[in-house]
């Protein structure tokens, strides 16, 4: 049943107000970034242990996401619940760790009780708070300030805008650290082997056919011999790669080439040298390219296969469109 137009309008207005308040809280962070942020980045880059993120309630949930983002982008990290920490889990901390503690008020008792012990163990402390002069701020080596945030809750109580600001500032911290470490797509793929992101970032070397699945033939053999190789190679690839005496790529011959050859010259062509019919300058890939690059090349040039060659032009693999389909590309 549809809501009365006036009631729906009130709801939409309230929703827009929540989004406006949270967006403004995030936008104000830009003006709060200063040398303290630089110093926090330096602490994390110099950390030879782990970044241990802690926080209670909603701030703790944001802390879990920040920790996960750090870990997935090259910075070892785990989340430590402050209540658990006070009952033995402080033993997870090691000298050289960095503790990132989240609290809007800076006066969360459980969080502030953890930090003196963490410092005694030998960990550095970064505080993320709206009040740098709070107990949390005074316990920290560096402070990341989110500012005095007005919550989007109608009662101005439920953590909303403050947690949005924490999340954005945590993302900023993780992304700057990522860039400083030189973390690239290959590194990202290593930590994301499953799912669509991992598949897109797999390398050609991980997907290509190689070894006994590689249909290689030397220059000069007859077309009929090439067909035998294509038919008996495991996986029955729809192409054969022609190589010279050094193993360098001399050409490619595909099922499509065979059909066109038989339509034009008939069965007599099967006794002729393969060199007459190969594409001598096919589109090639290198083993360290991404699988999505291979997918793009095959799609743009309307090909089903592409040879993979090393820096010296020697054949090391074959990419077949079916292999890319099998991994979800």
C-alpha cells in the first residue's frame, strides 16, 4: 500500500538530511589533514609488527573495516576488541606494533584502559578521535582528528556522521600507506585470489596452457601433421603454434585458418607446408600481463587464441578464450 505523499516527502527529506550531514562531516576532514596525518603514515610505514586496530561499539565496527582494508593492501593488521584485550588478549601485542585506537569522544573507558599497557609492551599509539585533548588524545603518539561532528541522528546521539568520518579517514590512511609502499595490482591479486577482483587480476602465466597442453609444431611440417598435434594435445586447443629451431614463435595456425584453407584449396592443401598458411605476426601476450589484458586483446581483435612469448620471443604458453571464460572473465 502506497504511503501518503506528504508522509513520503517527510521521509525523503529526513533521509536527505542524514546524507547531507554525513557528507559534510567527511568533507570537513580535508581541512583537518596536517602534519599529524603525515606522522601517522610514517609510524605505520616504520612498523615492523602489525597495525592493531581497536575500538568499542560502532567505532569498533568501523575499526574492523579499517583493519581489513589495511591487511588487504599490504599492511599486516588485525582487530583487537578492547574488552577482550583487558582479559588476556593484550598478549597478542608485540614491541614494534602500532595500535590505532578509535573513539569519537576520546573517553571510552575500555579503549583508554588498553593503551597504557600497549605502550608498556612497546607499541606506538595512533588515536582517531573528535577530541585531540581527550584522554585518548593524551595517551597517543599521534592523533588523527575527525573534528567535532554533529551526528545525523535526530537525537544527535547515535553514531552516524562520526563513524562515516572515521571510515573515510581510515580509508585515506590506508590508501596513502598503500601508495607509499608501492603496492600494485600484482600485490593486490596475491591477497585477493577469489572472487571477480582476484580473477581479473590473475596473470597470463596463471591461466595459460603450457607444458604438455602446449600445441607446438616446427616450421616446415605438413598441415596434416599440425592437425594431428592439435587433435592429440590435452584440452584439444583450437590452434597450433609454429616455432623455429630456437623455440621462437614463427606463426599461429587456428581452426578458422583450417576451414578457410579447405574451402579455398580442398584436401590437397593438407600435404603442403604449414609455413604457407600461418599468421606470421600474430597478436601476442607476455606471461606477466593480467588475464583481463588477455581478455581485452582477444575481444578487440576478435580472436579465440593468442600465443604467449617471453622477452626473447620464445613460446611459453597459449591463451584460449575458453580458459578465460572458465575463470569468469
